[in-house]
C-alpha cells in the first residue's frame, strides 16, 4: 500500500464520518463539526489527486495547493460565522436549536391566553 493510497483511504473515512454526522445528529454544533470533518476529507482528497498527478511525472502544479489553502480560509471564516450565529441564538433564546419543544410551546400558549 503506497502513501497515496493511505491518504486516499483516510480522506474517504473523513468524508464518510462527516456525512454520517450530518445525517444522524440533529444538534447544530455537531452538524457544524461534521461539516468541518467533511471539508477536511475533501481537502485531503483534493491533495491526493494533485499528488498522484505529480507522482506520475507531471510537473508540479501550484493551482490545487492554492485552491486548498483558499478553501481552508473560507471554511474557517464560515465556521466562525456559524459559531457566532449559534452564540447569538443561544443568547436570545437560551437554546441552540430552531425547533421549539412541545412543552415549551404549550407553556407559551398558556401564557398568551
């Protein structure tokens, strides 16, 4: 097993874990972490694909590296924005989910009457 194959398997595992976390867990913070794991897997897979081209004797292409670095910066910015929005939601509502619980909704209806 070559080093490229090991990185490809690791990238596939990260992508699979990220998709699993997005599907299974309803908590928004955990979904955000799953998106970050998924993105890390995609970045690693993109690096593996670029590395295979360089290993085949082709000249080193800096474009994939620049794209991954740019994507990392964008992912960090999007994560910071999402965390700030979740903190604001928690400050305003006391919870980080957008769906209200049934007991809480019943209490609000009783208070309104």
